[in-house]
């Protein structure tokens, strides 16, 4: 039976690591992946958040990136198409393909990728995990479940849970709101953009469990 895995991946060897760490408040949301050349796939993605100009500059100097095309510019996000370079440390795409896995969702921030993937079985997931750990890629398995999706919600990350708890305690979710997003961010000690992303990812996680 196929399984769904929600996991995190982080390593300087992975594409866009330098770009994301140069602009830690920018979130990268992958829109499409073209794998005609498995060793040099193309990403089309949105970069969102504050620090977009820093991200853009770092992207054009990132050794893991071969070609860069900025396709669209909106007030709070840029749309890019990139191709991997020959200098990227590890290209994960052909390795998850070899296990029979299918990528369902992928986004990243500050050097860490959050992925949702379907594997043919748990053995295939173990094979992919073994490969990542052999390449010194930090592999965090956040949740694994068989289809159909179980009714009980899975665990949030510690950062997501902290953001939700503080926002709830301070009245961020009340109508009208009793505190601002900036106040929640100040209490945690991160930027307003970072806490916004944590709340968004946590909400997406919980809503997915409720409606899937």
C-alpha cells in the first residue's frame, strides 16, 4: 500500500541552499518541476516575503543554480524558472524517482525544505531516507500515514506549535484581534514574516487533516 510522508530536508548540498539562507524571511513555493534531464531538472517557483531583492541577488550567484529567469514580479513575490547547475552537491530528484516516489508538495525557507511525497510502500521511504542520510542530508520525518488520510491530525513542528500557542494565548485569533502579528513575532523573537509563515504552514497542515 502506498504511504504519504511529510518530511523536512536540509543540507548545503541541496539546490537553493545559499539563496534561501541569504534571505531567511523569503519562502520558496515550488509550482512545477521539469525532469526531462533528471540530473539537471528545472524548477518554476514563487519567492515570497521580505528580502526579495537580497534573494534575487543571491540566486544569481548561487553555485547550485545554472540558469535563472525571472518570469513575473508582483508586490510581494517573484516568479522564477531555474535550472540546476553542474555544481549542485546532491540532486534528489532522480533518487526519489528511483524509489517510485511522487512529489506532492514542496516549499522551503532559510535552507530547509518541507516536502509531502507519496511512496509505493514504507520500504521505498526507508530507501530514500538511507540515501539522504548517506549524503549527510538532515532528514526529518514529520508524519507518515497510509491512504486514506486518518482522521486524527498529525504533529506540528515545534516552531509551528509555539507560534500557534502564543497567537492563541494573546488573542490573535479573536474577533476583533487582541494583538497584532508583530506582537506575536516579538514574543517569539523572529521576524513578522517568519511567524506569518509558521502560522500559515500550521493552518494548512491542520486544514488538510480536516478536509482530506
